[in-house]
């Protein structure tokens, strides 16, 4: 299964960027969306920004990740 994650571009030089996804920072490339700018939220897959997202769409995905983490934390408490 493949997963693309929304992340905010926090550094950008040419088509090389650093993106922050919920506190995790990755080196990515913006080659596929040359209009990407600093502070844009992009969908990242396999190290490449593949589209620009609006804040609302990104927030929905980040909220789902938080929900999943909550389920994982509950499982740890039950089994531990």
C-alpha cells in the first residue's frame, strides 16, 4: 500500500525542499509541481511533492493520523 502525506514546505531552494509533517521533517523534491512555494502544504509521496493542498484538506488528514495514533496508544495500554 502506498501512502501520501500532507506536509508544509519550511525550506525551499530550487526544487529541493524540507517539509514538515506533524513534526517530522523530510527532504523532498518539488520537481513535479514547480509552482510550490515556501509555506505551501503539499502532498508528499516517495520523496516528491505531487500536489498542493489547501489547509482544510491537510487538516482532515492530520486529524485522521491523530485518531489512528489514539487507537494505537489505547492498544499499548491494554496489552502492557
